[in-house]
């Protein structure tokens, strides 16, 4: 029996754009609610280093996407501790440590 090939959403596709916008919306909600507070701390830290707000949000969205990917691909629960550790490591991206 052939294993079904998994579908990956490409960032440059329409679905990828929608997914990216949804992740950015979650980041904006985290900032508005200050939950977790490390999201705002990371935004401010990145902007102090010269990143634009838009780029800082993109970095944070990358850290969040790792958690979303893990939950979907590996059927794992959201790991807040890993997310916060990834936020603290920015601008180094989570997959650069592997």
C-alpha cells in the first residue's frame, strides 16, 4: 500500500498567504492581550536592535509557526515553553538550531 504524500502549503501560494496572515493575526492578538508577555518583550527587543515592526512580527510568526507545525504534523499539543524559548532566541530562527 502506497503511503499518501503529505500536502505542504507553499508560502508563495494563495493558501500559504492565507495561513501566513492567520499566524500574524494570532501574533497581533497575543500582543493585544499581552499573553504570553514574552511576545511583546520579543517585539520590543527586536525593534530596539533596528528591526522594523513588520520584520519583528515576521520573526515572532516564525517561532509560532513551529508550534503550529508540530501540532499538526506530529499530533503534539502546543508547547508554550518551547515557543517562549524560540522567542527568546530570535532573531535566530528555530530551525537554525537543528
